């Protein structure tokens, strides 16, 4: 479970000036809300272009759900793009090491169509993120 404080988009924007690392760890949590996992597990969750888990909102927390079997001792990863709306400007250079690494993590609308379709079928992209594509 990923816990944290729920912040407004404007509070996250203000964090970029004071603490950019903390702001970068905030996860979109609704149309205008972000979850700040500062000091919690979510602050250490890593991205992969071939993740083995996905995030799902349940009430006031996010939970990780396996997309496939994860061997004991393997890192649990998720794709940051699944919670990055088309209206978000954040990007990140990717060094995940996957054979099909995209090289840059961008918003959900920049995902390859086949990847986005697979994530949608798995329920890995929340409706509020998909709505930003319209």
C-alpha cells in the first residue's frame, strides 16, 4: 500500500521550487490531486518500461497489483506514465534497462498505442488519467 498526504495540484507546483525531488515523487491521485508519499514506500517505487505491477487507487491509498508473477527478491516496478495525464508536463529520462526501454517517461498519451491498450485492458490507467486525453 502506498500512503501519503493528498495535495492539490497547486501545492505540488509550489513544491517544485522548494523540493523538486519530493515534487517529482508525487503521484497523480485525481483530476487535481496528487499523493505525496514523502517518507513512505511510494517515494521509493521505481519505474520500468516493462513493469511487473500497476498502481490502483482504493480510497485514500494506492495499492500495487502484480501484472505478472514476480519472483522472490525481484524489484516491484510500475510504469510512471500510467499516472501521468496528457495535461502533465513532467518527463523523465529512463534508464530502466528493459530491452524495449522508451528512453523517456512521458504522459499517458505518448505511450505506444499497443502498450497503452494493454494497460487499459489490465485496468492499469485510472479513468481520471484517461480523461486527460480527450
